[in-house]
């Protein structure tokens, strides 16, 4: 849990760095590609495929493509439509997606009605936060974050259940995780990127190097290894610690203009949605 907490604090800075220094000037596809390339290059020297089967290698590559390749493309584009605080708050359903994936894909259970009520409350909470300025762009940003949440949840559940050995063995194959993300981001960049919006300043490159080498390369390796040491309930819960940490860091260091009343009220309603869904689908504590 200590490792997960430390990585959460590390990632809390990442949201503000993306929103403040990259989202307005650097193309999202390019930013994600550079970040994944740096993380892959950091782990590449440790790569050893001697003791991993072809099936596991493909599964690990696929999980990386989903959890951080597609997820980051969705996340970075969301910053173009909603604020940093809203991006953070709208990640609140990630723990429920983790449980939902475990329940349906692993335990083969049906979707309970409480999930639809929870989704409705989430939409209402988001509406309160942006009551005076609900636009097509805002809705698009909200949906992008939900897509990112699902990708992140799917990858975490898949990695936790994929047998990869001890800490050393995981470190030796983790470059494959970033290879999947790199392939997805490279294809997206070639097809859709606006290369005129490549990073130009030393600050932008510095932020990308930090995000790629530290937040991604070191952060995801540590998070993934630690996720295998806790139960699914603890893993799901730790995903929401990022929200208050990120909001606090964004306010302290960047002094963001946040309507705290609307954010608080909307957050309570979204939180009620989380409780409603959790009343039927219990976090798995013995997985």
C-alpha cells in the first residue's frame, strides 16, 4: 500500500503538468507518443524474454496498449474540453469499473440495476459542476474520461491476474507493457497528429521527460508490481486517492480558479453514485 500511495502522489502532479504546460500547445497524440517512447526506452535495457511464454508476452503487450496507450490518448484529449479539477473528479468511477470488470468478465455475473442509477447520479453531479456552461465539448470531455477510466481499469485487472513471476521477473518483461502502448500511440500519431504542434520549448520537453521517464517508466512499473501484493478491493480504492491529492496539488502550486461549492456539491452526488453501485457490487477482498 505504501508503494501505491507514493505513486499516487507522483501521478497527482502529472495531471496539473499536462493541463498547465502541454494541453494547450502540444498535440495530444504527439505528447502521448513521446511519453510512451521514453518509458519504453527506459525499460528496454532490462528486457529479458527467456522465461516468458509467447502467450504471456502478447497478453502483456495488449494490456499496455489498452491501459496506457489508448487511455492516455483519451485522457490528453479530455484536457481540451474540461478543467484539470474536472478531469480529476471524473476519474472517481475507476474503482467501480475495476470491480465491474472483475464481476462480469471474471465472475460472469450480470450487470445490476444499481449501476444504471450510479451512472445517472454521475451525470447529474457533472451537470451541477458545469450547470451554467454545459456544452457539447464538456459532455465530450466527460465521456473521454470515462473511456480512459475503463481502459485503466481493464489493464489493472488484467495485469493483476496475469502470472508474471516475482519482482525481478516482472521488471525484466515490463518493457513489453510499454511496447504495446508505444505501438498504439505511434499509429495514432502517424494518422492523426498535427506535427506543427510538436513540443518547442525547453519547459515542454522537460515536462515530457519527467512524465515519460518518472511518472510512466518508474511509476507504472512500481504500481503494477505493487498491485499484485494487494487485494482487488484495496487496488480499486487506491485509484480514488488520486482525486483529492491532485486537486490539492493543483490548487497549492498553480492556484487554479476552482468553484469549490459546485465542485463539492457535484462531488457529493457523484460519490453517492459510487456508494449506490458499491451497495450491490462489493469490492472483491479475496481475489
